[in-house]
């Protein structure tokens, strides 16, 4: 396998494929900027060593390297669920993509010496029909002075895909007892050791025992300060609302066969994730990207900002059949339904508007009951799963149900919030007219709003929705830029464009 891949993708002196530990196919990257290693098993980064620095990632000396086993250390890709799978105790911890072989989609050497390795894997009919499945996953690993990893999920299935995920990064530290972490002050977290929820008050976070915390609703960069190695590791991210911090300490380390009893002082996990409260629901054809950037230098401004204009969430109409170059399919693809009755163009559209207001303000206009009533509907409420009363703060979260009452017709519409990812994305089902995904991309001092509606059942509905959204997006612009709500409210005046 490695020889064939070497011939297809190898770059002499820069990218080499060989048989690594356990005979697993390994990719070794050697450039003036950094050295790195990645295994096809789990598309698993195991080493990252910037030029002139010590190794940044930790790898257990006891790790297994075998299909069906997770590599202990480096950057496990936890997907399509994080930790245990709620309804199946036999399911592999942290999902199944980290214990399966991936395929190589491409290898590129850029002018600045950065090497990008692109991996992918696709699932139809996973081993257990209860598990979430029918998704295509890409993992793009950029090796330069920083290590950037982008995990992109495409929901290929006919229904919403519930998703939790993590880039479960193990960092090498001199001694956990002398290391601190900043970037999580004020965040709420689930303390897995104590079994309860807390709020992070004091910073920096120090370590004096087993630590296993999932911090929620946080998009900040974390910094690992390691005086023993005289370095600070910056863990920046995009498309992630959870950060998990973990060190097993003595007892937990001794309980893991692939973790040396005396190895725990030398590692710390700071994981880029979407888990627990930050679980997501991808609509059919929807995509989601989560990116982690690991560096020994402070994060450049352009990374912390929203993704560049060309990077947009993309709702591809679900069509049967695999993409042109079929990725490894782990089970025979099902017969699948024929593609939608409509051709893809009629089944979906994108409407865009530029608004002179920052993404957070535009996001709030969509993802809060109060915001929606100012420009779109007469009344709105969001209700948490299983709850009967609307959310007190009126703010939507992924997985909520919603109820909107339209002003002109008085029609009451019920639906599901598919994604509420501040301040980048808001997705929701749209009754019998498929689903909508709205992305908010910073553009100068303003926001480019792109609304993609997919799954439209007929050309008539397509026209009605496209016309409606064209007015309402214009009304949103009018309201946020000039405070003017263009909706006609006089009941005697019907049939005009704004009523
Ligand atoms: O991310 C923290 C955590 O969920 C811990 O609870 C611990 O289980 C760790 O992941 C390692 O998980 P693994 O399945 O790799 O042993």
C-alpha cells in the first residue's frame, strides 16, 4: 500500500510514505518549517515538530498501531460522536473513524513550504443501523510553522445527522504539575471527575490531580504555558464551541493498557471539539467544518477572524451515487432513493445580502426570538428538546424546536434548529420546503449573509421561497442599517410586495 501511495503522492525529500509502527501506512513530512507524521489509520497525526523546537505532540510508548485500535496520543479524530455513544455501550469510544483506515485525497507542497495532506472516508450503512451514518468526512492537515487541521463533514444521508466531534490533541509537556492553561475564564464546564457542572472562575488553570473537563460555548484560543520547556503552545480554532481539557493522573493512567503508568506527567490534552451541549445537527446535504491551529507563536489575526469569503457552508442537494473519485466505502452503498424529483437547481437556491453590521449582530437577529420579531415574524419561541416551556433567554440552540407565527398570514410554523453556531451559522428546517442554512461571513466591517435553502419540493415553492427570502433579507438589511422595518402592517392593504 505504502509503495503505491509513494508513487502517486510522494514528493522526494518532502513527503514519504512507508510502513510505520505496527506495519501501518505512515506519511512522513520533512520541510524547513517543520517535521510531522500522520498514519492512514484514523488519518491520525502522531508527530509535529516545528523547526528549532521540541516535539509538540505526545505519543504513548505503549500505544497500539492496529486497525480497530485507537492510537494513544497525537491527534485522534473523534467522530461522529464524542466519548461513549449514548444508546449503545458496545459502540467504540469516540466514534469509529479513528480506528479505521482512511484514503489519501491529495498531497500539495505550497510555495511557502507548507505541505497539505488531504484524507477522506465515507460511510454508508455503518455497522450498526442505530449509529449515525451516511456521511463523508475530509481531514486536511497543513504542516508549516503551525499545524492546522480542518475536519469537514458532509451529511450524505436523507435525514438530519446528529454530530459530536473532537480533534483530541495530546500535547507533550515537561511536567503537568508545572503547566497552566489560559483562555477559558468564565466558561461553564462539565467536570467528568466530579460528575457535575461548574464555572471556570480563576485563571490560569493549574493541575493537581485527574482533570477531565468539557468547556461549553467557547470559541477562544487556549494557551498552554510550559516553563519547563520554556514555551507556550497556542491552540486556536474555528467551527468549534467546546474545549476539552484532560490529564488522567496516576490511577486512570495505570488503568489504561496503552498508557505507560509513569507517562502521565508528560502530557496534557486540550481538545478542539463540539460535544455535549454543543452537539450539532447537520441537515441533509449540509456540511460542517471544524478547524484547529496549533502553534508556538501567537495566532495571526486573519485566522482568528471568520473564514474568508470563499469558504462558505455548502448545502449540496442529496443525490444518489458516490462522487467522481469514490472514497473507500466501508459497506456496499444502499440502493438509495433516486435523486430528488427536481433537478438540483430547482431543488435549492442561495440568496445573499451584504449588511453593514458585524456577524454577531446579524446572527442575533436570526437566532433569538426578539431578533426575529423585528424583521421576519410576528412571534417566535425556541424550546429545548424535551422541554415544554420556551427558553427563558429566547436564544436558539442546536436541536431546539421552534414555533414562528408569520405576521401577514398569521400562519404558525413549527420546526427544528439544525445548527446555531455563533456567530457563523444558523440552520433550520422549513416545514415542507426542506431546510435553510444561513452563514454569516465577516466582510470588512460588515457581514455577507448567505441563505441556502435545499430540499424544495416544486418549482412553485422554489419561486415562492426565493421571492419571500429576497424581501425578508432586504428587510433585515433595512432594519440593521437604518432601523426601518419594511413590512406592511395595515390589514386593509393586502397583496402588496411587503405584505
Ligand atoms: O477527552 C477526554 C476523554 O473523554 C476522557 O474521558 C478519556 O476517556 C479520554 O477522552 C481518552 O479516551 P480514549 O477513548 O482515547 O481512551
